[in-house]
C-alpha cells in the first residue's frame, strides 16, 4: 500500500515537472460543472468500543462527485466515498460458517483549490478538503454449505466524517479528464461498535466537465 502511494506521487511529480515540454499533454480552462466517478484501494483502521484497534488492508474504495467551479481556481462539490472489506478471521478466531463485512461511507461537502494556471502543466494539480455525515457498517454474513452467502444483519454507527485529498488530473479530451488521487478520510462516530475510524486510499478517477 505504501509503495502504491509513493509510486502515484512520484508519477504526478514527474509528469508535472516535464509538462512544460511535453506537447502531447493538453491543458484546458475548466467549464462550470463537473461529474466524476472513481475506484481505488484503501486501508481501513477502526478504534472499536472495546478499545481494540483493528486494521483492515486492501478494501475497495468507490467515489462519486458532482462539482461547480467558483472562478478559475476553486470548486465546490458534493462527494460520496465508500470503503468495504470482507474477511473470515476476527482476532485469532477463524470463522468457518460466516464472514464479517466492515464498511465506511461518507457524504460530504468539499472545497477544491487548483493553485496553478489552468492552461499550464500545474493546472491539473489540486487539493480538496471537506466534511459531512459519515457512518460505519458492521455485518455478520452467514455462509451456507456450498459457498452460498446470505445478507446477514448489519449495524450502522453514525457520526461526522472529514476528508483531505491531493491529486492531479490529465485532460484526455476537450471535456474529460482522468485523475490520480491520494485521500484520507476520518470518521468521528462514538457508536455502539465503532468509536473512530479512518481510511487512507489511492484512487483513479474519470471526470466529465460541461
């Protein structure tokens, strides 16, 4: 996971540093509206109410975002991010007839800052942060003989989520970009199962501007 983060950051730096002489790269002034989807992997860390810290690597991280530009350098956006993982080991115990599913989700309002000139190589760099409601899901999923998996029972702990991201997006057409993001999401819940949690992730996004 750490190696993936370092590789992504190094790739962003090399592309931006060499962008001034790379004629193949395109730079655009961003239109007013944006819709984006993303997918990635992330490590989830939970501080549960029994004062045990549990770390779950390699969970899937979907993202959805709708944004509105505020001038050339800022964007206001509504953001959704999820994180989910399933496993059959809890502490030292191996579950033979069930799986545990843990998830984290948030719906946030965020502000994005594009510090560079939109028509130059630094225009793709951005920093985004925000907050809103967040929740953690914990479910025990029975597994029947033959591998059939039931829905199980799920408990949600609700609270507040905060996030910060840094990324770079590349224009692939006049109104579309692909992007690389490193993201950190923190959840202040104080629920029945989870007190606090956080996710660090790396994501690939596709955005449409219109």
